[in-house]
C-alpha cells in the first residue's frame, strides 16, 4: 500500500467527518503532502482544539464502519448538477476549470461524495493510525484576494510506532523552530507591521553569524578560482525582457518607474553577471570564468507562503555563474558538486538527497540544447557515483538543474544547493568568446548556489543545532564571569587576551549571582563560560564551563586559548 494513497484517503475521511458534524461546511481540496495530508474547509466559525478532538472521534467511527471508497465517472454536465445540488461551490469551480469532459467522484458510505481523481484504498478500515495536528488559514488557490479557508493538517502511518516517532520528532521540531529561537537569541526579527512582511532585520548577533558564513564562503571561492563581483539592486526592465524573466517570472518581480523608464528590483543575479562577462572580448584561453556574488534579491512572494527565514521577500544568495567551453562543462559541474559536499560537511550536514529537474512546460531555448544540458548534468551525477531522483518538469525556464537537499538532525530535507545548465541566456544575450579558429563561439553558462538563500540556510542551521552553534560559528564564543568586583580587573584582562587572539568574547559585570549569570549564558547558548576569581587571578587561569558538559575544570589561560583555537580552526561540529 502506497503511503500517499493511504494519507489521501484519510483526508477524505476527515472531510466526511467534518460534513457529518457541520453539514453547512463547504469543501475545497484535500491532498496528501509530505508526512501527512490536509483538507481546506469554508466554515463560518473557526475550528477549535475541542473541535479537532470531536473530528478525530468521528473519523474513528467512520474507520470502524469500514466503509468502501467507490469510484464513479460522470460527464462534466452531470457532475456540475450534482455538486450544485450539494451546494459545494468550490467543487463546481474546480469542475468548470477542468478540460476533461468526464470527471471522477468517490463515494464513502451513504452520505458522502467528493470530487477526486483518486486513487484511494479499498475501504476506510484500512486506516490504522492517524492524528490531526493543527489548523491554519489558507487562501483559496493561494491568492490573497480569494476567500480565506481553514486548513486542517493531519498525518497517517501504517503502524503506531511510526506515528509515535513522527509525533516525537514533531515535538522536537517545535523546540528547534528558528522563528522562536532566532529572536530569543538576538539573531533576527521580522517587523511585519512596521516594515512589511517577509523582510529580515538582522540584530548584532545574527549579523555576526551571517558575516562569519559570508567570510568563509568568500575565502573558499577565491581558493577555487572564482572572482568576486557586486551588481546593482535595480536594473532597467529591458535587461529582464532580454533574459526572459519579464515574460516568464514577472508575477514575482517588483517593478517601478524612474524618469519614465521602467526598472526592476532584481529577483536574480544572472543578468548582472552576464553584463560583466560582456564588458570585454573573451578568449577561449580565459574560460572558464567563474563570477561569484553574495547578491541580495527581491521576489514578490504571496503573504500566505511566507515563513520565518525560510520564505522571505528579500534574501541573499551565494550566487555564481560559470562561463565555460563545451569540453569544460562536465568537469565544472563535478567541481561544483564537490564544492557543495565539502561545504555541507564543514557546516555539519552529513546527509543529502539529490534530484534532477527536467524541462518545464514554459521554457526558452531549443529542444536540442535542453537535451544536451540535461544529459550533461545526469552524466556528471552518474560519473560521481551519486544516486538521484528525477523531478519531471521542475527545471528553471532557461535550463535543467540539479537540486541538492541537505538533511538535518531530524532527517528533514532543506533545499539549498542548485546547479543549472543554461544554453538559452548566452544565446539571448549574444555571448561569445574567440576560439582557436579565430571565430566567435557561444559559451555555456552554469548557474549555481551552494547554500542557496543565506536566510533559509541560517534558519536550517539554527534548527539543525537547536541554536547550539559550533564554536567557530557562535556569535559569542565565550563569556567571562568575574565572581567578585575584586576579580573584575583580571576578568577584563582575560577578555582582552582572548579578543587579541581573534575570539568573540563578552564579560558579564552585572550585579547578579554567579548561578544566574551561568544560567543566562546557558539560555544564550554561549559555548564557554570562564569563571574568574581571586584564585584564578593569582594563577593566571580560568575555571571553564562548557555548554552541555558543565564544569570541565580550571586550566591556564594560555592552555584554554590553545584548546579553543584548535576547536575553531578544525571547525568542529
């Protein structure tokens, strides 16, 4: 039994239960999703926690009856008559939008009929374990001007053990939620009312964390032959018309006029890098050219999909574009794959999943170029010995792509790295290099990110480590705590010595008890506390407490600095 079919069937049982409890409720859609299912309802009163308990009880009754899922086919006209009679306005709209002349419905028991393509399990009794999780608002079709519906989320598994494990991970995920931990730790905030939704404000500690990540990336890119560039945040609309973004991506772009000329707040970095490539004549000897930018972009995301740092309207990508010769294409793809794996390892992510996304319905470029681009990506994966799945039709409009998703401590997937192979944009911008024959030829262009959106990566990082960042990433690496005022001078000396060694150190001189200061440091997830008193001052030592391990003893200041520097240099996770 496929788990998605089981979950989709459980969504239908949910809808049937809601209709039996509140007959005037209108039904929208109820698909299976990763780890569960949901169903959208139009109900006058909001669902309460008590309502979810009632629905679960009613679902259990329906499952106990072991009612069959019976499929029927109707012509479109008959289906419209049926669902108009049932006053199911959303189903009527869905039927009207279908191009097919016949539609399928499913009946469950005597009283419930739903519009559905299926398939479903044989009967409700096949559902063994399920749980309703939460209620959220959802616009019909995800469009803000449409009615706001109530979405009930649930999950369903084959065994109780699987459900228990899932619920345990769900509870742990709530404790790791970056939307809660980020503001608590002073990393970031999103001021929806004052500044607008989906716009991130990094506070000092968050800005420092991001700077540490950026500095690491710059260093590693330079080591691998990339050249760092910076491009403007606004560019004329004509550039985006040439690239194809204006036609294929305009609904996600912010446009405005300056001196009667239309401009675009850049949603991508690629056209800017193309202009830099075009700035002078290029020879085959110059290629590959690898241009790298920590480029901030802006995209018009719908309010309903915004989610902490994971989905925002303004974000920074570790974006690079590689212009190469045909014979350099596969070696460059492989080098990027190696770069991705090296980077993930450094940040403590050991497991990934890979997808190859193919040509979408709306695309630019020739079928021949798409075929060559797709085969180049696939051959590179095979030659690296990597397993991957195929994501049909999910490529960018200008080329196929490899998506590498990291897995965190709870085995959840996060989209980060992407490698896109593009023949179309070099052609649209007439990019060229002078080959050995003295003639102009077109380079191939690779678009790639390693961490992807820095915002999304920082969100994943916070949740992966539950805010307990490794020493090399921690905004504050050590907190000096003088026991008494008599130790304050030595405490300042310790702090300065560590600062001189490049460590990020603070000192707590507040009039609180030692226990409270240590407790605050624990809550702030500072890796080391260095407690100093008169005894430590006399011996030029520090009493060291390590987060998660407690007191690890007194050691000479020099010995602690050596130990900490080794941990930082090794980027221990």
